[in-house]
């Protein structure tokens, strides 16, 4: 990326973000959960959240299986297992299924 101007870099990152959003839109229906941490956004089919106390420090361990990572800099976003340790908030939401929405079986779009 040598010789790129600031505007070129901004345009490149905006295009990468748009491609990532399109990929997210294509794969979200394959997953059961959305997980947000202070550093990353994940889609996953299995999520285990375990709070830990280490003296006066409290932190959360999040284990994900069959996951997809929102990160424009990763070459491979599908991962088998992820382990995250966080001293901040972690948000886990169960995605609605086609059945929950009264739709015929199949991936959501």
C-alpha cells in the first residue's frame, strides 16, 4: 500500500467494511447468537459465558464454537473455537429463527 494517500486508504477501508457487511448479511442466518465484546463482534452457534473473580478483579470468560468474526483484517473469519477474556461488558443475544418470525424454514436474509 506504499504511495497511498490518506483518502485512498479511507476509500480502501470503506470498501473492505462494505464487503464485510455483505459477508455478514450472507452468513448471519447460519448462526444462533450475536456476541459483542469491547474488541470484537462475533456470530456463533454455541456460547458459554463464565464470570470469574480474581481478588478484587472481576472478568468474564466467553467461549464460542462454530463462530464468525467481524474483522476486516482477518483472511479467514470462520473459526471453530474462540476464547475471549474481558474485563468489560459482554453482550450475548439469541438471534430469531425463521420459525420465531413465522417464516418457512431456511436461512434468514
